[in-house]
């Protein structure tokens, strides 16, 4: 009666509990489970999951390979828009450590966007490797990722076999959610009409909401080689 469609989980214990207390609800596996392979997807399916949200660090080719091999009764969901995290699959403890607000429970205070005043960060046993903390317009961004925006790549994402597009909305306003969701809906409607044509107005619309510099996440680049850091906040 509450209207909830599914429960998103990343913990095996929570998954088992959800199956027991809410057996009629679908189980969706969070991106924080770091699912990066077909083996991961099959393992979660065997435990009762209907949908797996893949790790954001995968390339589009890797996503397509998983989608092509997965069982038909299991959905694949992928992030297509919104804030990224320099911690793998968003598993960061910095917010909880500094403020008591847990990023893994949707309450991240985004310490990666705060100012830090030391000139460099140096690891004790590697003094020759110095990470500069550069200030640009009064801000520092060594830990701050660009926001993902894939509005220009709707055909590639759909044809990769992704079942559900995920728009990151934690700590966002209702206005942000409405604008971004509506824009991607227009792009998808255009694609499925059979007469797809990219409309630059879609990107303009996404520029109108609060965001960091946009990039395409790791769909078209190697996350090991490019940290996708934002030059501004």
C-alpha cells in the first residue's frame, strides 16, 4: 500500500532480511556492491535479486558485454547522470568521519568539495611522490569528481542493453530531479520514436541545474588512467 516498487541493498544480511519481511518486493542490488562482471550479476540473481546496478567504473563496452550475456529475467541498471565519487563505487567514509553523516546512507556532506590548506599530500614511505593541493579561484579539488552527463549518448547506452537508466539524486532538490528526469525522458522518447535526432536544447536544460563540470563518467575512458577530477565545484 505504500507504493514502494523495490528495495535497494548492498549488504547480504539486509538482502536476507528483506526477503523474509517483504517477500513480494523486488530486490535491487546497489552500485555500492561493486558489481563489475557477469559472475557478480549471476551470484546476486541466485540470491534473489531482480536488478543489479553496475559499478560506475565500468566502460560502456564492459557494460554491453555483461548485458549481452545476462539472463533475461535479470535487469541491468547504470548511472547516466549525476555526481560521481573518487571512492570506488561511492564507498567513502570521509563524510561520516568528519561530520557523523554517512555517505553510504545517503547523507554525504561532500567533504571532497571542501577547502584543504596544506600545500601537498605526501605518503610517509614515498616522500618523492607529492600530490599538490592546488587552489583555483579559492577552491581545491583533488578529491572532487566531475558530474556524469550522458545526454549526448542515448543511442549507445540503449543499444548496449541497459534496462534502466539511473539518475543520481541524493541531496538534490525536487527541481533538479524534475529537470534532469524530464530531459532524459525527452531524449529516450526521441530514440524510441524511430526518428532520433540529438537536440542541443537537452544539454542546455541540464546546464540550468546546479552541477560540477560535466563529463561522460568512465563509459568512454579508463578509470585507472583518468580520475575524472573536477576543476571547479
